[in-house]
C-alpha cells in the first residue's frame, strides 16, 4: 500500500510552521518513505505573539484562537500545495497543532488548531488531537515520534530531537522516550535579548563563559529527578529557567554558554540512562531538530556522548528540519488504518491506543 500524506508541525520554539508531503510505502508490515516536498513558513509577528500568549487569555479568546489557527493552518496548507504543485496529490493531512497546555498528571493536554476548520479550508481529510487518547489512558501523551522512528528508521540505537524541548528515544528493548530538558526555546529567547532571533551556529555561546553556580541551579530542577516516562511543559523553560537566567546578571554570551552546557548535561545523562549492553559496541544516535545546526552544541554533545560509546549522526537537512512533521503525516496514516499511534512503554499509558480525531473535509 502507498499513502500520500502531508504533515504539519508547530514547535514550542515558535520559529515557524513545518510542512512535509511524503509517500509512505507499506509491504509485509515494513514501512519506507519518500519526502516529495517540505517547507518552513515563519510566523509573522502577530501570529507569533498570539501563540506565545495563548495560555494567558480568557476562555472565549482561547476558543476563538483555536478556530482561527485552524483556518490559518488550512490557508498555509493551500499555499504549500500551490507552491509545490501538489494539487490532487495529497490524500490525508496530519496536524499536530500548537501545544498550549500540557499537564498529563491532571489528564490535560491541549493543542490548538481546530481540525474542522483545517478540513473545511483544504477540502481534505485531517487528523488532529493526537495526544489526548493516550493521556486518557494514563499516559503522558508524549513523545509521539517514537512509533514513527520505530517504523521508518533502522540502524540507530538512539534518536535525539533538539527542538524547543530536547527529547530522546531508545529504539528497542523496550522502546523508551522522554523529554530531557528545555532547549532551543530558551536559547532563542536569550538571543532575542541582543536583537537576534537565534544564536547562529552557537557562536555567541562559544564565546561565553559558563556560570557554574547558575548551571548547578538549572541542573537541580526537580523534573530531572523524576523517573521516565515523563514529559516537560513549555513553561519550565519560558517561565522558570529563562527568568532565572536573566536574574543572574551574567552577560548574554555567558548565559548562552551556561544553558548550552545545561542541555549537554541533561541530554548526556538521559542517553547514559538509556544505553544498554544489548545495543552492542556500535551505538549510533540520529540527531534532528533545529539544534542540530547549532555547531557549538553538537560539538559539546558529541564529546560527551563519545564518553558513553555513542556516535552522533546528523542527517541531511530535510530530515533534520522536518522529521517531526514527517512523523505527524505518518501518524495520520496509522490513524486512517485504525492502527496504534503510541507506544505505552514510551508514554506510560495503561495500554496502546489509536489516537487522533478524524475530520473529513471531502464530500460523500
């Protein structure tokens, strides 16, 4: 079977909307894929502000934002289809939405971007709301990507995604994945303090000095002591770590250097906890997400990972940038096929489940 699906991902770093159109081939239970088109559409300032402030508005404004963002996603999908000449090629859309609240311990996770609005705007079947079924079964609703990694990639012991939040996956025995720490979202917020949207290649961080006392405070956050499965709310980075950094009085290069080391510490500790003898001598970790382009961060991570016998591999740019959007498309395919979309050993749910709401934008 061949499925032609489009995936949409909005990450917590708010750097833009990722879209991928891919062909997924299934034969005898084995999957392969081909990416035909991919793009990132940066948010204009008004949308960036609306998304950033989404958790602070009143209920009616929040509900309106949910609808408006669904129509916005539909408009951007239509733009993507037009620019890449994909008319009549897309059979299904998988949309992650934009996470506003994530509190699985209370049974709550919300991603805005109304599926009905998106389906109506595109005239295509749409799968949204991919996390709530797992949360209802007592899971974290996150991470979602490991089931895609399991089906679409082979030959890797670990997968590391350096997005707004850094998360890591162990491929097998059993599959385990969890959020490590805040990452690009905090680094980008620091860079904006000197008029930059981000720190290109980590050059500012490389020029700074680590504040050891501040690093110790960051590393002592109670989340890091929790056992997995676990997932991290965006607010840990934006509302807790970022103010703590600014209050220290250190220069921005020093803060970037310190937080980069914090990411290295937490990701490396997470990797060490997941390494097993069953992996053999050659342990490879596939690194994706915007942080994979941060030369300084990757250099520091590589040095730390090698002490654990793990080799980092940064793939081609399309996969670095769009792996999560690709897997959103794949999750939509699994949902369409009525197959499980999460791995309970990853999320901690009481059972596997078929997550996602299906909105049919086509006439009968």
